[in-house]
C-alpha cells in the first residue's frame, strides 16, 4: 500500500503534520505497517479533535456572531485532520452534536433579534396610532400596555428609536394629563348636576339624602381638582349648592325631630287608651314610621329612649293579651281536633264554621306561637274539607250542593243582566262566573239542561252586544284602511317630485298622520305596511344617490386642493421663498376659491404647514430640516405607492430598505388581522389615496416618479 504524495487512502487530504509523518514512514520503508501508520495519525489527531470538541462544548455562553466564527474555525480544523478513524468515531458524534446544537442556538438568537426589532417597530407604530386622532381620547389601558411592552424588551435599543419613543411618549403623556383634567372637570360638572337633582328631590328622606350627599362629597374630594380655567367657578358652584343642601337638611332634621316627638305622644296615647286588639298593628306602624324618619340630630338619643320605653311598655301589655289569645286558640283547636275525622259532614261543617268565626275573633298570639297555631288550624280544617269534598263527588247530596252553587251563580248573572248596558265593564266578571260555573261539579240530570240553558241565555246578553261592537269596530278598521291607502297614493305622487327636501318634508308630515290612524283589517296589515316601507326605501335610495354625488364632488375638490398644496410645496425648492412671491399669492387666491372638500381639515393643515415653512428665513437650519422632512415624506409616499402596487399585483424590484421594512410590517399586520378590513380592492385603494393626499413636501422629481407608478397601479386595479 502506497501512502505517498501526502494523501491518505480514499484520496482524503491530511493536515501538514500528518503528511510529515506519512513522509517519514514512506522514507523508512517502501511497505509500511498499517497499524504503525494508524497509531502515528491518532497520536496527532486525537488530542486536536478532543480540543475542538471541548471548544464547542464551552461555546454555549457565546453570542451568535462569536459562535459562528468558532464553528467555522473548528470545522475547518476538523476537516484538516482528514478521515475519521474508528477510534475517533465517538469524538465525531460529539463534534457533530455540538455543531448542530450551536447552529440551532445561532438560528434562535437571530430569530429573537429579528422578532425584537419587529416588536420594537410595532410598538412605535401602535404608539403613533394611539395619538394620531386628536379628536379621540387616549386609550389609557393601551398606553400602559405599550409602555410595559417597551420596558420588557431586554437589551440595547437603537438610539433613534429610543428618541422617537421618548418624543411620542411625552406628547401622549401630555395629552393623557389634559384628558384626565378634562374628565375631572366633566365629572365635577356632573357632581354639580347631581347636587341640583338632590336638592330638587322632594321624595328623598333625610337619611337617604345625607348618604347621597356624603357620596358626592367623597367623590369631589377624590377628584382633587384645584387648577384650570374652569375649575374655580365649578368649585364655587359646588360649595354654594352644598351649603344650600346642608341648610335644607338641617331644617328637615328639625322637622323630623318634631315628627318623632309626635310619635312619642302617639305611643303614650296608645299605651294609655288603646285597645289591646289593635296593639300589634298600631305598634308596628309607629315603629316603621320611626325607622323611616331615621337619624335627625344628636338629641335623638333622648327621644329614642322615651319612644323605646313606651314601646316596651306597650309590648309588655301586648304579651299578656297574646297569651290570652293563644289560650283561646288552643281551646278552639282542642274542639276542632275530634271533628276532623267526622262522617257527619253537614253537621260537622256547621260546627267547624262556628269555630272558624271564633278563631277570627280570638285575636293574634305572639309571632312564633301564631305561626304554629295557624299551621295546626289549617291542617285540621283542610283535612276535614278535603274528606268532605271527596265524599260528595259521588253522592246525590254533592249534586244538590252543586245545583245550589250554580243557582247562586245564575242569580249573580241575573243581577248583572239588569246592568247589561255596562256590558264592557261587566264582561270580565261574567267570564269569571263562567269559569266558576265550570269548576262546579255535576248537578242532578233532570235539572242540568234547564239550568244550563238559563245560564247560557243570561251570558249571551253580554256577548251579543260584544258582537255588535266588534262589527262596528270592523267598519272603523275598513275606514282606516281607506285612509292609509289614500296616504300611500299621496306618497307615490310626492316621490315623483325633484325637490328632495320638499319630498322628505312631505314624507315626515304623512308619517305623522300615518301613525295617528288606527288599526286596519288583519288581512291587510302586511300589505299596507309593506307598501309603506317600500316607499320609504325608495326615498332613502334617492337620498343615498344625492349623497353619493355630493361625495364625488368633495373628493374632486380634495384632489384639487392636494394639487395646490404640491404647487405650494414646490416653491420651497426655489432659491428664495416667502409668502410675498407672486406664484405663492396666486396659489393662495386659487385656494380661497376652492370649496370645502372631503378631507378639509387634514389638507388645510398641510397647506398651513407649508405656508409656515415659506414664512421662515431661508438658512442652513431651515434647509436641513426641509431635507429631513423630504426624506421622511418620500419614504411615506413610497410605502403608499408600494401598497397600491401590491393591490394591483405589480412586482417591484427596486425599493429602499425602509420601504421594504414598512411593507413587511404591513404584511405582518394583515396576517395577524390588525390591519383595516375593506370590502374590495377599490375601496382599499381609495383609502390609500386619501393618505397620499396628506403627504407633505417631496422633491418634485421624486413625486413625479411616484405619481407615474401610482397612476399605473390605479389603472391596473380599475
């Protein structure tokens, strides 16, 4: 086997030291021993390979860049060692394992860095959007979340991004403080209104009023509002109304004290002259009234002591009376107990009826005793009458009883029949008697038909009059239908008019008249109401068409004003600038002649900003700021252009890194569902065009290039 020319079997190149060994071996013998050669190679390579593995194992604490450099260096040295021998297989496994581990670590750290950059820019964008709408309050919860998210991002941040975050944060913080002040002012206004309502509330008792008054004062204290142009006047109003309420409550407490004195007198009078049977109810009334009055003044303690002493004396007398009542009722229960199983239903029912009358006259025992006595009393009576009812279901006696009951009902209907002219108010009572009639069981067969016929004829007197009324009501419904059909014809004629304002006024008048007309026949309700809604829909369609035309005109005016802004901004690139230049004066004259557009506020802001720039001295600082503004606006314009080209499906190869990042962020937002949703590409393109109208000063050549791309994208979108 020949190992010359510095090559190992398999044409794998060895490192310099290994080649030297091979050269020495070949010089000693033309056919060297293989095991001797392997030992020589292992003697050189094993320590080197072990050191490479150890280096990789110790590299876990290095950053991604250092890891990449180390990996590349170790791999190169490993490959220089040549083919891996059997004794080196375990080292190869460890080396490759660490190589995979470190590559995964590098990829992970790069991904984390990329995610961190995206997150930082997303936070900045969200922060700008948070304060973008000057007419909407800052979402304080969202604001705190963004600040917390910014704090949680570990590591160093780009200095420019830090400054941008700090600048935007300061503006939002200022707005938050201002909005908080305005909210407190509004809440103070609301508190003043609550005080006015409390002052005007005559049904509120003094305790409830005091509670509400204290709540309002506590809220006022928590507001801690002392400064601001409107605050002194609001605080003065609060103090004035509070004083008036305090004074009123003072007088009311004085009046309530007099009421309590009167209650003390009434309680004493009840104690001296009241009947024992009325003690419980009257005592409860006095106590409830005292409770309703509530606290008045510190002198309450003496009055309460007097009132409570008198009430306790009344209750002591009442307790003796209740004991007597309890004794009487227990005696009645002893008499009732043997009767509950009696089979002499008529005789027993009379006895129980007498005992029930005695029970009602016996008065009331104590609350606890009364509950138990009443429960036992009901149980005995119910048991007897339930047995009695079951017995009479199958007996002739029951049928006779039912006949008597039905005769009573028939007599009642007969009495009502004499007042049949009042049938409408009596009809519910007739229906009640009919229900009662149905609840009564059968009567003797020989009497059934006659009494039923008499009852039916008596009831028909009322129902026949109801039928006549219903027929008259139907005639009214038909008349209402004719009125509504006439109004429908009137509406159809009105819709043919060209003056939409007059048509809408006519509709309003007819709508009021329509609502005053009563019901129509049930079969015609759906048809008439449907026709009326159809005519209303046609009016709305006309109104929407006019509004659409109006929007188109305003959009055209927006384009015209945006072009005037571009002309004005181009003046900034002249060697001299100033509002007194003829060209600028001409643009200003044209601007004043253009009407109000759809984006009036924002475009006007752009116009005024340019005028302010033109009014400044042309020096190096102004030119530097202009250049910076141009760069920012050009990037913004390019991002809008890219969005349009993306909508149109146009491929853009050359774009700036900033624009590419903005496009990536927009795409990410779209995937996350955080971007605005549009019904169509055309609608989204119109939204982007509105943003383009607000892009301020951009060098003329750049804007013209962008305009060509924008025009091509719009033509593609259609």
